[in-house]
C-alpha cells in the first residue's frame, strides 16, 4: 500500500495544519466524538496518518416512480483526515458495497457487511504501508468513528430497535411510551425537566405527577 507525498500531506492536515478555534466546529476533529476517541486511544492519535472514517448508507429507488419494487443500498466509507473542503468531495468517497434488491435488506444486510467488517478489523490491527516521505514502512490503522444514516437505517445497519415501545434511543431500556387506544405514544417527557420544575407536579398531562429521574446519557 503506497501513498503519494501530496496524499500523505492531506491525510495529516487534521493534526499538523488545522488551527482550532474555541467554540467553533469547522472540522470533525473539533467535535467531542473525535476528542473522546483521542483520549481513549492516545497511541492512535499520536500517529497523524491513521485514518478516521465515517460509514454512510441509505436506500433509494433508482427507477423513481417507474418501479416501486426495487431498492438500492450503497455503503460508503468517508475519510475525515482531509481538510474540510475535501472531506465531502465525491472523489474521496469509497463505495464499499452496492446492495440491490426488491426491498430494504433489513437484517439480511449483515452477510453483505461481513467482508467489509473483516477488512476494517484488519485495519484496526494495522496494515503495512510505505511512507512516501521517509521511505520507511509502518503500520497504518483506521477507525470508524461515525455512522451516517437516517433513523430507519439505524435499525438496518446496527440492529437498534427503532419502532414500537423502545423506539426512543434516548430513553433506551426505560421508555416513556404508553399505548393509547390503538397507538403507541410517548408522553413521559417531563422526566427530562429539572427535579423542582412546576410541571412535574401537575396532573394535567396524564393524570399523574412525574417523579422519575432523567434517563442516563449514553457513553
């Protein structure tokens, strides 16, 4: 695996040339997810060429209204080491999968993803790479930090429940959902208010006061 000098310089922009500005998000490296990853894996962060990736997918009908019984699911990997004006360049997108079918693949997407997951796991362990600047070989690592998709694709890609009583990803195992006649409604959102909020003591919402604490945030 070889890299040109120009590509090598661009792949290290986030660490060597980026100038962070307080309270300003101008690059994914300014986000908390990137910073938290660096704190947990310092060895990864110390080597600037290591690649941070985003995995993006969604389904669409390539035939529009001509055919409603067809679905196409591309899966892209997007490298975020580049400068912000290059991160979203189509030429930098890597289309890893293109899954055709009559409908959304659903849980059957797992067999398609398996080869991609195996390649990503090998990048976690490191792949021998020749440094175009120094002429020395080193182990290149990569990590998927984000998955980019809509709410429905969250279920397809990760298996997360996105419907029914456990559809709220904030509430998780302690949902504030109840059945009203033939529908499922989320009516327990007063639990997110401060403990001394006046609305917690009112019974105008569902006939009860709200004593439950706010759900814990995910790590």
